[in-house]
C-alpha cells in the first residue's frame, strides 16, 4: 500500500510538472507569435524605408542634373551671344570711307 501511495504521489507530481510545462509552453508560444509579428512589422518598415530612400536618391540625382543644366544656362547664353555678335559683324556691309571734298 505504501508503494501505491508513493507511485500516486510521484504521478501527481509529474502531472503537475507537465501542466506547468504546458502553461510555460503556451506562454512562450504566445510570446513567439508576438515577436514574429513585431519582426514582420519591422521588415515591412525597413522595406518602406528602403523604397523611400531609393525614391529620394532618384529625386536627388534629377535635382543635381537640373542644377548642372541650370548652371550651364548662363554660360551657354554667353556663348550664343558671342556667336551672334560674330555673325552680325560678318553680315554688316563693309564701311567704305567717304572722302568729302569741300
């Protein structure tokens, strides 16, 4: 009888330990799911930020190219003005000096 009582106590202790382990397992499973959701949110956030970074890099490149174009504008105007002056000089009739006799 004493041996039966000892076996029952051992069984009861093991069942209690099993329930505690199952409870801990459920808590850890819930925490794992929470962390996986958090990680997925972080991944999405990182993807969005990477896409925004890519867009900003393209915008910056376009802005730099526009600035270079804008900076070349005045120089090109000067070159064009000089070329126009040269053409006008070439198109003017030669001036023949007039001798006035009095």
